[in-house]
C-alpha cells in the first residue's frame, strides 16, 4: 500500500490559530486595512445616531467594500458570502457577518462621503510621492447602466408627439369657441369664456384651466331647470362639451403631463432610459453580440498620473468635448489647484477647452480633430485649403493660389452646444472669373472661407506643445496611462456594467473602484 500523510477531518485543536496568522504579511488585504485606518472618517461617523441598536462599524464596512472591489466581487450577496467563507474578509471584518441587505444599504448611502474618501487617498498618494500633480492624462469610457436595453425614450419622438397633441388641443379649443358662440347667440347669460389665443406651445396648466371652466359650466347647467336646459340645441351642445371635457381629463391632460415630464428629464440630452432616468443611450464599442448597438450608459471621465486615478466625474452626455471643463473644475474644487499639463486626445479639442486651459495657466497637450491630418504631405501640399493660404494681417485678407484676394466681408457669432460664444470671420473673393483653378478651388460662384483667428492661434500654441520633445513623450504616454487603467477595471476586473441605478449611486460605485485601483497599485509598488 502507498503511504499517505495522516488525514483526520475531526481533529480537535486546543488553541485554534487566529486569522492573522493565516494571512501573509504582504497580502493586499493588509494594505487596504492600513490605508483605510489612516483616513479621517469623521464625516462618515456623523451620519450615525447615539440611540437605537448599535450599527456595524462604518470603518469596517468601508474596508470590506473596498477589498471586495479589488477581488472583483461587486454583488452584495457575494460580499456577504465572502464574509462567511473567506479568511481575508473574516479577518478584515473581525469575524462579523453583516447580511447582503446591510452591505447594500451601506454602499447606497455613501454618496456624501465617497468623494471625501477618494480624495483622502489621493492626498495620501501625494504625501508618499506616488504622484506629483504635474501631468494629468484625461480620457473617458462608456460603461453600461443597470437598465433595460429596450427601455429607451427619444427626445425627437416626444417633441413630435407633443406638437401633434398641441394641434389636437387647438382643434378642440376652436370647437369649444364655436359651441360657446352658438350658445351666446341663443342665450346671453352663458358664463363659459372664449379660449382666445393660445401660446405656441400649450402647457398642461392651460388645458387644466380650460377643463375646469367647462366642468364649472356643466355643473351649473345640470342644476338649472329652465327652458334652456330642455332646449334640443342646447342639450346637443352640452353633450359635445361633456365629450370634449372627458377627452381633456382622461386623455389629453395625462399625455400632456407625461410629455412635459419627459422633456424635463431629457434636459439637454437626446434620450434617456425608463428604468434609469439618468442613463443616456450611447453607442458602445461592443456588446454581447459584438455589433455595437445603442445601450443605456454613462460617460466616465478619469484623470491619471503614473496610472493612479487622481480624479473622476460621471457624465450623461456621450461626447467628450463638453466634459473637460466640468471635470477640471471639479478637480480644482477638490484639490485646490489644477495640474501643470493636461494631456488628452482629439475628442477634447475645441476653442472653448483651449481657452479654459489658457486662462487657468495649464499647458495644453490636447489634440484637435485635424492634428494628424495636418502632418500629412497631402494636407501640407494642398494650396487650396484655408490653412495653407497666405494671410495679410494689415489688409485683413487671404491670397488664393492664383494671387487673388479674399477680402473680409463680415463675421457671424457662433454658439457651441455648451453655450460658448465665438466669432467666425468670412472672407470672399470678389472675382473668380477666368481662374484656371476654379474647379479645384470653389464649388459656388466665388470662393469663400470662414475662419476663427482665435481658434487658429490656440491651435498653433497647442501644436507647438505637442511637437516639442516633452509633448511627444507625453502624447505617447497618454494611451498607456489611461487605457491601462481602463484595461484593468474593465478587462482584468470585468467591470463593464454598473450594479446601482441613478447617477449619484453610479458615482459611489466608480469611487469604490477608483479607491480599490489606487490601493492595489500601492500594494504592487510596495
């Protein structure tokens, strides 16, 4: 018979080992424990009352949540299971076993303190020298919301249906005016007022007021017992009024209120999800069928330095252009200052963003949409492009390849989606007749161009920064900085869909992920 080591399942130990003896000295759970112990959590403690049943210690609950996120454990039920079965969780919780409802309730109520905890960890990184707040690498990603993929509402559809409902209301108002006029012709004591002119867009309050006037008139005539009440024509008109009143109360007013509520939820967005009103439908890069369909989600913006997450914001709009200023304003509010240099891709390149960075003394390494195209020979050797035409500042004119002047004929104001106002100067050639380059140069009768001199100046400064040796190094690092962080969270940690609903709770989840990511990196770097 082969020899085996003694195997006894029911062996009694006089002195059972402690959990601390079973956990290695350099284990990640010890780093999570020491980092959270170093944080000031007075704001978290202030949420609890002295009376009532003692609650689980909030510092312990925070440690458990953060360590759970480092272990790819996001479900409250799975966290509760780990507290019963996993030695690391049992050591971290002091062998206390809160159930999944307690875990989920604690996590959902962290909106007031999650950012404070995150930025406390960021300040710890600054103190220990892991980051210096010099180079800020900014990028965003779209993460699916916890919402039904087919629960969409589109703003264009709501606006169209609302306009059709307004037309229907106007038809009913004309009918009411006609009935009122007929009654006034027969009886001079009719109290129902004419509806008069209605504003371009009808509100539910206006419709309710009209319905109340009709209801008041119908109640008065129901109590009357005179010839007017017995008249055949009057009874017929009152029957029509009752029908219109019922339609207003049962159909038109509820629909009008629903459309108004939808438009209020939309705000500046074009869509929202009925199961998570804060989520916007965005085109994700991939889904379970790899066809890139529209799904409800959030635009997560993060800034990193040495692959540590230094700041994050959550946005409902799918494009990145309008997120740079709110993100950096939030960062300045939390840390008191902005980084020395901001590095981002062409999705953030706009006159508004460049102007903001310049006003706040931030070096801009933010590419614009045509940056790489401008580096090609085809673009540089094309003399018909406005960028390649010679500009004379004294005469305020451009010179085309044929030597003719494009003179300044005026300007127009241009307002971006974010409300930023700028100016576009218009230049036009007065006479393009007989030009040998006409087919290549123009499409209409004469060549005209629109130019923003301020944007061109800002782009020139940005181009100089990007083409400098330092700028080239930073631009090359951007993809490895931010994409590596997103790769860990979305790829290695398999976090591709939020569990909680609503933008406030989504911020809690991403805050926990960011803290978990930073602490994990600290543990790896020692």
